[in-house]
């Protein structure tokens, strides 16, 4: 579902590279985790995958399409949940979803049906006509996820979908991701919560300083590094230094 | 097309959430237009039909002074004032009043000026009588020079000065000619010939055989229009107000970028141009609505405040097209400002003040025609200048599309430049 090779990126205002030769390959239909300390380059990688940011060099293939050639084809097939809330705060969640659905070219009926279903699924039915800015943090996160789902993407990419949400919300989100994967879709997600990744992912890649540190099945990685948890593997491989 | 309409609706929803903003966007320019039209009413009249008080001190008490006075009083522009605070004016008081700026102009008719004119009329009559062989002689002496004295307040506008001097000169010539003609006919009569009393010679009528009449250069039009406060201020401030839609446009563009909703849109395939187009259409419609709202105010509200009606030319379709092009230019400028700046705090002051500057050099405040040559050239860099010029062409020169299309092309050129800058900056930002 995803093949990144020798990816380099230095932001214009930045002095240090954000990605320096990142290579990851996630084959098949899986839930993949992209893990790493703050500033490791996770958001940068995702931004390149979905065409928001251009890499300096390297190749990216998403669902078999090359980002340099078929950006629009990729955009049609992926759904992206950004790390920050990407919705109009003054509009209601329904108004937001309606507009996004129309931009994706969905029919009014399809938009209504999907909106109803997902608002129900994510427990936002009662707040359907409330402005996003009056939502709680967890509600915003859930609405942010729904916005990426209306067009039924084959690959769902989530950048820290569970950051700052309570246990109930997180549970709901993780439950949903498993179900969505069960329906034959792929998922790529980033997180700082290693326990969560350990529980959810078929494959994880740990990156640091814009490079791949290790990649594999969580259980195998623990065994290979003789650690009892993914967190220990993580600290063992990326060190104890606090990052920017 | 569906995406464009969806974007239009979405922009409307975003806009509707800020009702106070909507109200202000429409009301403030309206208030501005009305106030400017009222304030500038007097200065505009000064060039046309304002009356000004002229202090009149008559130390002569002869016929010349009387005739001059009658002549000046028949000109509606002047009102002669010969007493102040219930006391007859004297020369010293009159000069004092002008010096202090209480009055703008004083005319002092010196003693003996009638005698002087009579004397020169007698000289002429005697001379002509002699040549015609008539007997007798009217009393005459050597010529002494005499002057009407005029005092102006230093702040008096040149145009006002000239118009008074012209009027005085005309009156003086007329009175002198009348006296000469009168003396001449007296002289002829007293010389004998037929003794039947000749009817009063109507010099006034003879002198009007050839006169001046003003026509409109535009042959077809029946409307003869002078510019006035309403004709200048309503279109000028309507354009100014229309350009202020850059504030919500730039604000929303930046907010969208900051809040992340722009990111959402950029994740959706093949939408960018529909969205841009939908958004621009919304603001163009809004701008046109606002512009017409202000014209409507000029047409409906200002007459109630004692100002003239706004005359809107004879090409309503051209006016609509022009309003749309102006709105497109304003919208493009807003998009450009939104792209150039990172935060509303940077964009809003820049946007607002740049419009004030562009409007000042573009002739919104003061008609470009009365600016120095260098500034007149500078006006050309302001889209507001081309906009106002187009509207003036439609309203005052009764122009249609052929008369304004160069202006419209230039405005669209400005729009293209603004959108291109915005595009370059936005794509640079993605790195
Ligand atoms: N727009 C930008 N301009 C300049 N530098 C940037 C920009 N975005 C990210 N960076 C830098 O690139 C590096 C990687 O950032 P990135 O956001 O990809 O990290 P991350 O792994 O997502 O971190 P976090 O876990 O904190 O979200 C960081 O050093 C960051 O400072
Ligand atoms: Mg991140």
C-alpha cells in the first residue's frame, strides 16, 4: 500500500533536514504505524504522501501510484486526518461535511446518508448543528476523522488521531479503525502512544531524525530487542534525549 | 459547476455567521458616502451656484456706483452687503472684516469716480460732436485716474477671485459704455436737428445681440450635467467602499490557512480552481450588491437631505458590467493581500491603508484633474482611478461600453496581476 524510498526534505525556512533518506515499505492491506519522537518527521512524511508538501528528492508510491505523476489519483483514494483540526470552526459539523462531500463530488443523497451514519457512529448526532468551535477537543477530533471518511478512501491516513482525547473517545476511534480495516481498507497512522500502536498495528516503523530506525511486527520487534513492551524498544532504539 | 455552487453556498454560510461584519461592510461605506457628499456639498457649490457675500462700500454716491451696484446685484452669485451689525460699512471696517476672514471680498468705490467717468464720457462726446459738426460743448477737464478698490481674504480660491473680477470688469465696461452713449445722444439732441424726444436707447438690449451660451459637448444627450458633490462623491466613495471587501476576503483567506480548513480543501482532488472561482464569484456578487446599494442611497437618501439626485447615465448594462469588473479587481486585490501576509494583524492594516492611499492618488478624495501633473501620472497606478474614471464616463459623459472598455481592460489587467501574485506566493508557501 505504501512504498517510500530515499526521501529527502528540508523546509525552506529550516536549517536542518526534516527527512534525510527515509525508506519504508508497507506492503499489503494492513494497519501500519508510523512512530517516532517529536520532530522525527512523521507529519512531514504524511504531508508528502498526500501531496501537501513536495519532497526534495526520493520516490513515493501510494496504492501503486507515483506521487510525482498521479497526485490526483492518489488524492481520490486516500482520506487524510491531519494532526490539526482541518474544519471551518464557525460552521456546524453538518455544514462542514456537506461542503467537503460536494467537493469530493458525492451526490446529496450519499452525503446525507454518510453524514448521518458517521455522526451516529462517532456519537456526534446530538451536536450535528453545533459550530465546530463550540466542540470539545474529543468531539473536534472525531469530526476531523469523519471529514476524511465521506468518500470511503481505500487508504486512511491519520496523524495522531488520538492526541488529547479521553479514554472513551480513544476507545471509540480505535474500535472504528479496526472495523474499517476489517472492511478491506488500509490504514496508516502515527501516534506517541506505543501501547496503542502495539495493540492496533500489524506493522510499525520507528523513525528518528528523518530516517528509518526499525520496521517490523510489534511482537517480533519486542522479542528481537528483548523488551517487554514497545515503549522499551522505542527508548532502546531512539535514546532518552528530549527532542524539540 | 456543482463545486462552484457548493463553494458559493459555503462562502455565504461563512459570511452569514458574522452578521455584524456583514452589516458593517454594508453600512459603513454607506455612512461614509452620505457624510462625504454632505460635507463636500459646499466646496463643490463654490465653483457653481454658491452665493458669496461681497462687502460694498460706496464713497462715491454717483450714478456709476449705483449702476455698478444694480449690475452686480442682478448676478445671482453675488450678494452685496453694505451694512454690518446694523451700521453702514465704512472703508476701514470693510478692510478689517476681510482681514479677519469674516468676509472674503470687499469692493470700495472711491469718491469722485462718477465724476471721472462723466468727464471721460464728455470728452468722447465732445470729440465726436466736433467731428460731426455739432455745435456746443459739454464741460470737460483733464483725466485723473481712479480705481475701484478690491480686497480679498488671502484664503479666497483663485477661481472665485477670477469670477468676481470678470463680473466687475464686465459691469464697469457696460456702465461706461452706457454713459458715453447717453452723453453722445444728449450732445446730438442739444445740437438741434429734430427736437422730438428720442426714445431711451436700450443699450442693454443692443449689447446682448451676441452673447454666450453653454452647450453639452455630448450632442445626443438632453441632460446637461455639471459635476456636483453627489455626482463626485457617491461613485467615488462607493468604489472606495467596494474595495473594502478586501478586508473580509484577506481575513478569511488567512484565517482559513491558520485554522486548517485550507488544508482540508487542498487534500481534495481537482477542486482548487472551482473553489477559487466559487469564492471569487461570491465576493464579486457581494461587491456589486454593495456598490448598487450605495448608488441607490445616492439616488434615494441624498435628495432627502437637500442634495441633488444622483444621475446614473443612460447605459445601465454598461454600468452593471463596470461594477462587476471593479468588484473583480477588488476581490483579486483581496486575494493577493490574503496571500502576501501571514496574519490578519499584518494584512488588515496594510489592506485598509493601501486602499486609502490608492484612493487618494486615484482621485477619490480630490478629482485628479486638479492635481499637479506628476500626481496625475501617479494616479494611473491606482485601480481606483480607472474605476472612477469609468463610472464618471458613464454618469457624466453619458458613455456606453465603447467609451469605457479600455478602463475595463486595464482593471482586468490589474486583477490578473493580483491573482498571479497570489498564485505564486501560495504555491511558494507549500514548500
Ligand atoms: N513548515 C515547516 N517549516 C520548517 N520546518 C518544519 C516545518 N514543519 C516541520 N518542520 C520541522 O521538521 C521537523 C519534522 O517535523 P514533523 O512535524 O514532521 O515532526 P513529527 O514527527 O510530526 O513531530 P510531532 O510528533 O511533534 O508531531 C521538525 O524539526 C520541525 O521543526
Ligand atoms: Mg506531527
